[in-house]
């Protein structure tokens, strides 16, 4: 099953376990299709609450414990329109519904893009003006190898959750990237400077470097560059994308984009998100249980019913993660049955499993203790012999034994949630 489908299934089974700002996404998407692309990509590299929910919910991403295969650990997200040198400059295919007056044309977008790039040559340029979601892209060549590059303009509620998500770095233990900087500028703008990869699982080494700026007026400027002449399906042409972090920053902070942005209607104010239903906070319980065992934690994180910790006893790092979820009996129908499931006197079902890791790290093993109590409350604990599942094993076995994983999963402390 494709990972996207697995994630959708996991979200459906989890129900209301988390509440991303769906209304804000819907409202924004109807008005500016290009911003949906940016937001989806930000969910992968920006570490938003939605990204954490996808990773944490029922271990769909990190563990694949809902019956899915786990896949490669990648998430293929929507991407900008593919660039083609076969179309004339200023042509970017069918237009979406207009959102501005067209005060800035597609040709002007291309001319400004070329002006702001640090030398080199831009070919195969495509663009949209401010009568549509403004966008420009092309293949840039500074003499060291051709590289795809693009920039999009849109408006966003500067005080909304979307603006925060777009300019936040993700948890590096979960979302893989080389470097990330998130900062507030002197004028109050927030900027994200991110060095990552087109595919989170590194199935190919196509790099994606990105800068996202959100100003106090709600202007959003989003630039991306690759170390290949196309973002997908093209051979790598250079070690790194052509623009440095400083050059990307200069590109998105230029006020020369403001006329096009001012021609767009202001984004509606995002609705205040409703408080999520009361549910377990797995992090504090996991931290408490590990402390009682006297185990050193070098990093930790998570959200809601999902938490993880990276442990180190001096013999190699080891990750442990936990999901604690109520009302899971129906979702786990069939999963907690069979000869490998033990039923305790109080009706709790316990399933213990040891198998190879599924995220590509060489020599990684994955140990799991899955428990389902009579009232439908599930605690599943997993451990790995590495601090990051897609990197090679750092030790022969996980730091925690199967008995320790079982002790964590069956702890009475979960009863207080």
C-alpha cells in the first residue's frame, strides 16, 4: 500500500485524536492553489503539528503498526508545476482563477527573477503574474551545473498557525535534513532557511534548499532550488544547489516582490483552532518511566499521544517511542489476535515482536511490545538499535530489553491519562 494511503488510513482510524487547522487550509486553498503546495511541503520539512500527528498517530509513519507495510518512510508531497524548456517564456500552462488585478505580468515576474539572481543564466522560464497566484521558475546555470529553481508569492494571515508552521524548523530526529535556521528579522518578518532533500528517505540524493519569508503584512515569499535541472527524475548535476543560504535569503527578502504581493487580496484571518479533545500526553509518562529505570536521555520530543526519546548508555544511541491511545479496540480488530498474543488476567492483550527495521538503516532492528487493555486503551512501545531509523545501527540490539519495553507498556502510570 502506498504510504500516502497508509497515512490516510491511520488518520481515519485515529479520528479526532488531533486537530490540524483544516478550515484554514481549505479557505486558503480555494483562493490560492500555489500556497497549498507550499504548505504541504512545509508539513514535511517544517515540523508542523500536522507533520507530528502524521508521524505519531498509531505509529503509522514511524512504526507501521496498524497493519501497513511501513514502506520506505517517505512522503511524496505536491510539487510546483514541472518546468519545460519547450514553452515560451511567460507561459506556465492553464491558469487558475484570478486573484489579483494583473498589475504585475508574468513577463515582469521573469525579468525580476533574472535581475535578483546572482549572475548566471536562467532558461526555460515559466511564470504567472498577479492576475493568478504569482509564480516563476526555470533552470539556472552559473557555470557549475544546471539547477531547477522557483519562487512563489502569496498572502497569509501573519498571526495564523499556517505562517508559524511555514517558518519553523522540524524535529531533526524525525524529519531528516542537513541544516535549518528559523529566525525573526528586524522588521518583524519570520524566515525559514532549510537545507534538505526532495525525498525525505534519501532514495536519491537530490537536494532541496528552501527559503520562506512571512512578513508582518502577511506577504509570503517562498523560494526553492535543487542540485539537478528538475526537482524529480533528473540526474544530479552538481554537489549542492547554486544559491547559498545568504543568497536565498536576499532573494526572498527583496522588496521588489512587494508590488505583486500588494496586488493580491489580503488573506482572511485564520479561525482560532478549537482546543483538541482531552487525551493522553505520552511524553511526561515516558520520561518519568525512563528516569525510574535510570536511563540517560539525550533528546526527546513528540506531541499528544506520541512521544519518543533517544537513549545513550555510552555503547551507542537507541531510540524508543510510544503511542498511548484510548478507544482503539475497533481499530485494532484482528491485530491483537492469534497465537503470538497473550491475554493477562485483567484482560489486557500483549503482543511482542522483533523484526528488521523498515526505514532503510543498515542493520537496524525493531522491537515492539503492543498492549490493548480491556477498555480499549492501547500503549505500544518500540525500540531501535539506532538513534535514527534511516541511519545505520549504532549497536547490536536496542538499549531497552523486551522485558523493559513490556514494563513501560504495562505501567500503571498510563492509567492516570
